[in-house]
C-alpha cells in the first residue's frame, strides 16, 4: 500500500531517520582522508556535480544504487567508474583509501564493527547496515561535496 508521500517528503523522512544512527563524524573523517604528505590528491569531477578526491569517490560509490554491504574489487571498481565523470582514481589509490577508511572506523569506534577491508581478497564490507543507511539517507555527502568544491571549479558544470 503506497504511503502517499512525494519524493521531497520521502527524502525528509529518510534524512530525519538517519540522524538516529549518526555517523557524521566518521563520514567526515573518511571524506577528508589522512593528511597528505607531499603531493596533493588528484581531484575528479563526479556525477553529483561535485569535485572530490579518491575518498569522496569511494564514499559515493558505496552509497550508490543498488544498495550493498559487500564490495569485491570488481564491483567497487565498476561503481567508482560510474560516479566519476571523466577520469577515475588509480586502483592503488582506492585500495589505500579502503584500507584507511577501515582504519578510521576501527579507531573512532573501537568496540564496533562498521566497515572492514580484507586486503587478501580485496573486498570492502560494510558490517553495520546502519552505516550504509546513513551514507545513503543523510545529506552528509552532499554537504561535504559543497564544502570541498573550490569556487573556481563551479563553472565547469554549467
């Protein structure tokens, strides 16, 4: 039976519900990535009209349709290709990003299993389904995308 809500109402309901499983600090850290040493990270134009580095690419890929909690290498690579408009990050850079994201989760939430990177089989697994819900339903990624876009790059998408 349909609920009789339009897309805007549905979006508000999902965003409000996402505040009940607030992973904003973890997503912010994952989006930022570790401090850069030496060379700046490559920036990529993304499907949501934002610009971001490999960490943003991976987060957008995880949040994309269809929802999943298990991302073998081939699946993750395909999703990253879909979120990037032109160039995509090198495989070695998103391999390292997955490792770092799992480390952030373990460091920030030591008593919880949220996201894990298995280097042997090259698979990223979202263990906590509430983290996936938060990624997909909150406006955190959109908010971070707006903050990370340099003003001089905004005209590229007109």
